[in-house]
C-alpha cells in the first residue's frame, strides 16, 4: 500500500487519526505526540480561525478535481483503458482559477499565529499534487480534443492521470486528517473560550458543542472498519443535538441573526439519523461499515456548515 495512504484510516475526507501512530508521525513528524494534550484557551480562537482557512483551501480543490476525475472515470474506467472506451473520452480541465482560494489562504496563514508548521507542510504537498493533476488535465484534455490522437499517447496519458489523481487523493486524505487532529486537540479549549466570551451556553456554544460531539462519534465510527464500540460517543452526541434543537427553537430570533445557521440547523437532523442508524446496526452486521461511511459524509456536511457560520453577521 502507498505509504501516504497507509497513514489514512478511513473513507473519504474523514479520517480518524486518534490513536494511530502512523498518522501522528506523518502529521506531526514524530509518533510520540499525544493527541489528547489540550491547547491553551488563549489561542483557541486563533487556532480555530487558522484551521477554518485550511479547510476552505481543502474544500475548494476537492470539488473541481473530484468532478474532473469522476466524470472522466465514468467513461474511461479506473483501470487499464479499453479500446472500446477510447473514442468517447472527455476530460474536464482544472484551470488556474480553482487555486484562487488556496492561494489566498496560503498568503494569509503565513502571517497568523500560532504557527502550525506540520499542517502547513501538508497543505503545500496537497496543493502541489493538485497542481500536478490540473496541469496534466490541461495537457491531456488538449490531446483528447485534437483530431486523430495517438493511441499509445492516450494510453500513457490515461495511466498518468490515474496516478496523479491517486497521489493527490492520498494527500487530500492526509490533509483532512491533519485538520481533524488539530481540531480535536483544540476542541476543549475552544469550547471553554466561547463559553467565557459569550457569558454562558448560548447559541454559538451549543453549535460548537454539537459539532465537537459529531466529530467524536464520526471519528469513532470510522475506526476499525466501522467495528469500534461507539456507544458513549453516540449517546453524548444525541444529548448534545437535542439540547441544540431545544435552544434553537426557543431562540429563533437569535438564530436568524447568525449567517448560515438555518442551513446548519437543517442539516443536523440528517447527521442525527445517520448516527442512530449506525448505532442500531449490530456490530457483526454486514452493512455497519456502509452506515459508518454515511455517518462520516453527514458529519462532513455539518463541518462545512460550521465553518460558514458567522455569529457577528450584521
């Protein structure tokens, strides 16, 4: 297995890095880092802001590259290129505009405290692999549009594209894992900071608490191929989600002042349903891993919503 991919634990963008020395070594540069070590409360908001920027970069490239590759693979397949598929090939090209957000993020995070050197290194590798795929998509796309393209060249381009996407996808998973690891380490400090800043357990506090509960249950669900015992994480998340719902319903005027809160609140029930479905599956049930993956996808939707929330929206 590819050594980068071997460091990944799970499906899609969600990787449960907790307790995996290989991921810790890759993300942090050494294997003896304790992911449970709390980060200072004073820097929690700054860390969260910086992680949000990295996540924006991550998500901005996942869309165009995945769309390009998935469309191509629907026609060409993901193995050796068969002659019957060659005539109908089309490749959506990834342009330089796809890198606008990552370029902006890279410029901004360099001047922000505190330093997150390991994650910065991973983000550079992720962007480099994305550019390699984008450049190849331009060259190969032009080749496919040329009349009577060389068959051997097409086969070589096809193999190169599969390799470039695999390389990028491996680093996408590692980048997402690195963000998750740092967010998990910052969770306690950030929740304490928000509670102090907001004067109690208001809407921002409860939104953050339910997101953190979702992260823990999703991380647990993806461990051991979906076979981990996540009853404690599941029970805690369900309590937090109900508490959020109750507060949200009782403070709709407050919620209307928060940008993207309506979407966040409407996506939460889908995640809750996924958590319940996962919890109800027996540990030996064949579909448990599938339900864990569905839970992970629902969590990633809520994670994107949370990054967009703006509690200071005018």
